[in-house]
């Protein structure tokens, strides 16, 4: 056992008392800041604020795991930023305009990567902070010394935060990921057992599952092989399998009822075996995680239909039944895959299981809001630069740097700059009182460390992690150093500097792209409809064999982004302040948002299903004969028919179709079942679309377009 491991054990034993995760995070972050100041004081370093801001930026992530690898990545990002910053000054020593143009492009691109990255984006933030920090208002005197000093102080802040996070109450990625997976599986089992519960009960369970899935995705993305013992491809495969279980379960929950279960039992002889094995798989996987017990994996489930009972049903009822059995088979199969993966993980041999061919990218490429956010960052850069050139405010180019970096937090996020200004003002009042009455009366190092720790702890504990840094700016304003120099004019100048860059961010919160919830919601809604119809048209082209390259690309983009798009619609839809829009009922808005999520799930299921089948004569024959009821025309938003009328027409068309179908075609059982599944998925899509259309009227959307300040 190494000395570092012994130190970690001792520290954890000393701190082995019941403290909430929030308090642990606040203590660790505040201690990191205090240590940065303490060590800098004893070493006589002057550029303390650089290391302090570094700690504040890293703490934006909240209480997540830390590792040596993660710290190294941050150091590498910092060094790359410093190299780019120095190189640009060296390449354009006199051409300030060209330098600023190139710098703005680099900063915008790096922050776009930060927006698109699914993991720890502070790596990119530190790169931009260091890169822009190399530019000292155009001065080149002692540039190399200054650059090295700033880079080393940034690295110093990274090292201190990493050491504290690793050795004091460490959040282990492996344990955290396994625990999250265990909790998710428990929620999935609960939803499965309550498949015939009320719609409201299932809604609550589904919300919990989706929230847990997001936590697991974040943990999986942020993990490293050093902490989890799994490669990225293995982590991605496990997450994708559990996500697929979620999709099957949610579809199962939406379609399951007591009547449905009775019909399944009357028509499928071995359906109870499937239900029992699914429940046993949930229990076995939980036991494997808890006590490393090998999971007994059942054979692949294949439905044994009772032909007589099946023939007694109408074709419409057979389609509904087939879709439910298909979902149960898929759920059973996915849980078998999960069980096999966990058997491999807990075995004494090296982890080895079949990997998905497509892995989850670490970047969410070409998201529209990310691109718009990057445009905002570019405009913020040049607006702040012109303000600095023409007005020469206190802080100089530092205002440009802060505006650009923190545009990452405010552009297209629910965090409003106006809220940040309020938090900063509260911090300013407290900092002013401390500057006047506390700091002048502190004479000992331990006292100043206690003050820094207390101030930081309050911020990290009481304020959301993403905006804590704006409260902690009070520490930077006080300019705490080895030799304190009290000058209220300098203090007020620094205060003004922060208000300037926050005002710039506030301006660009509304211009050129408004971040009002209702405006964003309407924009996302229109895009959701366009991408959904593109996917449906692409699906129709499977039947009609007519598809353009543009449609294929648009549908592919929709498949990648539709699920996240529905979640963003939900985020901004729930953020709308309905007191400005009295005619819109919250219940109807909630139904609209939830129906859009279900619609996205069903669309992706349709795409997945249609890729798995080919040359189905029944599907081709039905769609050619009844195009107006099954193809894109059925989804026309101007169609005013009621749901019951449309479904009745579909049922009649289906009965007529099978009455005229030749026996040799009907003899192929696989084709018949695939057709029933296809028909049921299309029917469910149409049902969801009509629910979306009726939940909010055209007048409601027009109301949301009304101007409000």
C-alpha cells in the first residue's frame, strides 16, 4: 500500500461522519480555495486570483468524481490554451486587429466544443481563460514570464482541487455508476410491476426513470477506465442497453392494462413465463450488483400463440396484441443482454462482452442551440472588445475574457444574467462589509484562512454550483494578498468591472436570439415537427422507394437529435411563466410536452423496427392501397377528423385488406406478425399526433407569440 493510499484511508476515517453530499462538496471546494490562498501566502506568490478563479471554475461541475486522469486533462487543456495564446501574440505582434479576429475564432470554436461535449466542459473553459489571459491589453513586456506565471498558477489551482477531491470524501466513479445503474433497474422493475396502474402513477414513475437515466449517462460519460475498470466502449454499451430497456418499458407502460393482460393470457400460452422471467432477471441483476452472485440467464423467449383464440380476434385486435407481445419479447431480450454484461463484470476474468457497433459520441455535434450559443459568444467577444477599445474601462481586456467565458453559462440556458447580477450584488454588499470591518482587523494567517473558508463554504452550500462563482467574485474584488493594500477607489473599480461584463451578458441574453422560454419553446416545437415529419417521410420512402438525399440527411439528423429535442422542449415549456398567458392551461401544456416525448420514442421505435424488416409483401400491399390513411397524409395537421373516426376507418380498411388477401401471402406467419407490428406502431403514432394536436390549439401558440418585455 502506497503512502498516498494510507493518507487517503486516514483522512476518510477521520471524516467518517454522516454529512450530506452537498455539505461534503461545499467543504471540499471551500478547503481547496483556502489552501490555494494559504500556500500562495507562504510561497510569496502574487497572482493568487488566477488559481482561485481556476478552483471556482472547476467547482461549477458540482459534487462529481475526480481522478488523476481528469486533473491531467485539465492541465493539458490549460497548457494548450497558453501555447495558443502565446503563439498568436508571436505570430501577430503588431497586427492587433488580425490577432483579435483569430483569437475570437479560436475562443468561439473551443467554447463550441465545450457546449457540445457531454462530459466535463471546464477543461475547455480553462483553455479559453488561459489563452485569452495571455493578452495583457496589448502589452508584450515580460510576456513569456507572465504567461508562465499564469499557466503555473492555473495548474496549481487544478492540482489543489484534484488532490482535495481525490483524498477527502472521494466520489468513486465505479461505485457511483454501479449504484446509479442499480437504482435505475429498481425503478424499471417497479414500473414493470405497475404496468396496469393508473396513467398518473405511471407518469410519476417514468419521470423518475428519465431523471435517473440522465444521471447514469453523465456518470458513464465522466468515468475513466482508471476509476471504473471498463473501457469507454464497454460503458457506452451498458448505458445503451439500459436505455433500450427504458424505451421498451415506457412503451410497455403506455399500452398495458388489466384488459390487455387478460387478452395476452388467453392468446399466448407462455406469456406468464415471460413475465416471471423478466421479474426474476430484475431481481438477479440486483443481487449480482449487491453481492456479486452470478445471474442465471433464461432462454430466449418466443411467444407460443393459441391459434384458435387468435383467430377469434379482429385484425385490428391482433395488431394491438402483436405489438404488446413484441415489446415484451424485446424487453426480455434486453434484460438477458444486461444480465450477460453484469455476469462479465463480476467474474474474476477480464471483462469481455459483445460491444455495440455504434458507440455514444463524447460530443453532441451540430445541435442548433449550441451553434446559436457560439454565435452569441462571438458577438459577445466583439461587443466587449469595442467597449474596451473605445471606453477603456477598469479591468481592460479582462472584461472581454470574462464575458466570453461566462457566455457559456448564460447563452441558451435557464440561468439568467439578471439573477447573476442579483447574486453578485449580494456578494458585493457582504464583501464591502468584510472589506471595511473584518479584513482590517485580521492579523493572523489562520484567521484569514478561516474567513476565506467560511465565505466559500456559504457560497458552495447555499447556491447552485453553476452560479456559485458569481457570489465568490466577492473574494476576487477584495484582492486578498500577502501585503494588503486598502484603497476603496481600486475596490470600486473592480466592482464596476464585474458589473460591466454581466451587463454585456444580460444584453446578449435577448439579442440576437431571445432566450425567453416561450420563444425558445416555439422554435423547438417547430423544429420538432419538421424533424418528425422528415423521419415519417423517410419511413414512407421504405414503402414508396422515393427518397432524396436531403430527406435522408434530415431524417438522420432527426434520429440523432429528436429525443434530446423533446427534452429541451420540456425544459423550456415548463419554464414558461403562464401568468403572462392566461388562456393557456398548465395541464394542457403538460399533456402536449409529454405527448411529444412519447411521440419521439414511438418514432425511434418505428425506425428501429423498419430497419429490421425487409420485403414484407403485406406492408407494401396495404400501404400502396391505403396510402391516404397510413402514409404522411394521415399526419396532416389540417386534418380535422376526430380520433375515433380515423381509427374506425383504419379498422375497416384493415378488415377489407385481409379479406381480399391471397392465402399464399397469409401463410407466411413472420410477415403477418411484422405487418401487425407495423400497423400498430403507425396507429399509435397517429393517436399520439392527434393528442398533440388537440392538447394545444393554434390560438394557444399564437398567444405565446405575443410580445412581453
